């Protein structure tokens, strides 16, 4: 027998290929069809397979090849189904025929027929390997009970196995039967007592379904037998946290962090999980988590992801300097997610470091040039430096994100400040108005707007009303007290202005400028010596205004 013909017999099944070797014409058509099929010319392949079928009408192998070719040629599974059905009718024991038939039924949208075909194949062959495929078709056809039955049969012949149990768990959960899902998970643990992954899955399942105490016992037993099981110990810490067993949690955290045999990846995940937990709660972490953070930074000083998580925890603990160092170190070591850039810039602005913020914003802009919030943060740094470029940054931020109302409120408030710095008072008023229209209680924008009105001596009654509201709702905010004092000063209500400014000065956040303005008020009240003393104090605190120096020398308000 020629080698080509032998290969075709092996491909299609010798029993299915009914043509006799000596019938050269049929053999020729089949070989030519196969050649064009391999070359991807399905139209010609189909022509020759049709000729071969005419010569051998009882060959299941030729019908099988026709089904394949029609599907490939027209990308239409339905047209190929008659050929594969004929192939099966000619040879009911050829597994390849059933499998192609199931694929064709499934591709044509008839998953029920696909499952029925594999049922017949299983009955013919009793081959357990087809049960998983059969179950998949049952699932696609939304026949959950039959799918579970198929997995059960596979388990009967193959024993407890991961595929059967995990798929049954998924099906039980999907059909609101968690107890049966848990039973499957526990079965895996009994059958494979050294498999850490199965214990982690089971622990998660129990904990999620209000059986955390049972999960803790299961995992404690495994950890006692297998102390190197980092994933189990990590999950156990989470369960202690869920149960509120803080002493056990703290002990387990200390033990895991101190264990050199536990991988860095597990320890990193532990720190990250605490960073996520307390970031979500918005509260400072407890001392043992702070200690964990310090220990891991000592163990892995060059791990960027540990530094990033440490930064989150340090920020929650109000250790802004440490957090900033952790974030910038993480960035230098390759962390480039937008989240870390945003946190870094926010901290730098909070700490009054506009030059550093502009340096990092330039780096971030290379990666995220169209991120609206990045332009907003850049604008704030420029605003702190009184750089007119802040206007462009804020306007760019608005263009990139015009639809989010809260964001627009924030940006317009800052844009008003930028216009005010540039003495473009008309545009400043419009920006403040936009902010207050969408957020009437935006006190910072309201206070800035009032200060602008006071400087321009415009709409002073409205300014006084708004400034008083800011102070009433935020009585300890020195900048609002300063603004209210400025408005009263513009109204020439100098005694009332004095009272507000004295309250501002008593706050911890009082600035050198406050003492200059306090001196201005005292001068208007004819308390010249006190006015000069406060101007001098303002100078001592760092105010280098030429106007201030002139006031001190001439003992006059200009």
C-alpha cells in the first residue's frame, strides 16, 4: 500500500474508508481533495471530495472530510451538518465523527443537539474522557443537573478530581446551593490532604458563607502540618481579621513576617491587603500593621511594590514625609501606575512642595498626557508658584473631562484663583460663579470669590453674606476669617474687621500676611503704634513686600 494512502487510512479510520486500494479513480479524487484542503483551497477540495463520494457513497471518511471542507469553505456550520450526520450513520463508533458533529451543532447554536451527540458517543464508547466535554455542552445548554451528573460519572470512573469538583462547585454556587459547593471543596481537601490550593479554595468558600470559624480550624490544621504553606497562613490572617480575633491576627502576622522561608510575594500580598483594607476604611492602621510595614521595608528595601503599599499605610498614619519617600522610591524602581503618581503629587502639594510636584508631574505627563486630573494637579503646583501657566493647565483639565460635574467644580474654583492672580477679574468671577452654581457649599471658592469682590469693592453686601457663611460653617478656618475681615475692611467696618482678624491670628495656621492686614486695620482705628508693631512682626515672619517696608518706615498706610 502506498505511504500516502496508508496515511489517509490512519487519518480517516481504515474501517470508515471503504474504498478498495485498487480503485485508482476514487483514490485519486480523495488524495486531490486532501491536497487542496491542506493548501486552503476549500472550493477545489470540496469538488474532489464530491467526486470521491460519488465513487464511494458508503464511505464515512469521505463524508467526514466533506463536512470539514464545507464548514471551512462557507463558514456555515449548518450546511456541513448533513455530511457529518451521514458519516455517523455509516460508522456509529468513530469518535472523530461525533466530536465534529458536536462542534457543528454548537457552532450553529444548537447546544442541545451537541450534548445529545456526545451522549450517544459516550453510550457507544463508554470513554470517560468524553464526559467533561459532554458536561461543557450541558452547561452551554443551561442543563445544570445533567452537567453535574456528567461530572459525577467522571468521578465514578476516574476518582475524585479537580475538574469535576471545581466545576460542580461553580454550578452549585450559580444555582444558590452553597452547602453542596462547600461539600465538594471539603471532599477535595480529604482526598488531597497535602494540596495547599484546595485548602485555600475551601477556606475562602467557608469564610464567604459565614463559616469563618470552621475555615480557621481547617487552615490551622493544614498550617500545623505544613508550616511552609504561605498562602494558607496568609488566608488564615484574613480570617482572623474577619472574626475580630486581633490577638491571633497579630501573632500570625508577626510569625509570617519573621519567617525567612515564606516568600517575598506572600509577604508583599499581606502588606498590600492591609493597605487596601485601611485605605477603604479611611483610618490609620493599628501598631502591629505599622510594625509589619517597617519590618518588610527592612527586609526588602528595593522592592517597589512593598514601598508602594508602605506609602499607602504611612499616609493613613499621617506620616506624610515617609509616605512621600516611599512613593518616590517606588516610582524610581519602576512602579508607573497612575495611582502612585496622583498620590505623590497630592502629597507634595499638601506639603507645600510645588517644585517637586512640577518635576514629577512632568514625568507623569510622559505616560499619561491626556489624564485630566494630572493637568489639574499640575495647575495647582503652578498656582502655588504664581505661574500664569496654571490657567492653561486648568483649562486643559476641563477640556479633557468636561462631563463630570464635581471635577468641573473643583477645577473652576482653582481656575478662578489663577485668573485672579493674573488680574483677569472678569474671568475669575465667571469661574467662581460656575463653581458655586454646581456646588453652593464650595467654601474655598466662595471665600476666594468674596476676597476678589473685596479687592474690587464690588457687590460687598453679597460678599459679606457669603464670607459670614463660610466662617459660620468653618469657625476654625483662618483663611475664611481673613477673607471675612477683608470684606468688612472694604466696607469700612474696621472694628468688626479687627475682631475677625484677631480670631484668624489665634489659629495655628496664621501667616505673615495676616499680621500685615491686622496692622492695616489697627491703623484705620488710629492705633498707629500697634499697627507698626504688627507690620514689623509680619516682616519678621518672612513678609518681604516692598509696600510693607514703606509702611514701617513712614508709619502710614498707603
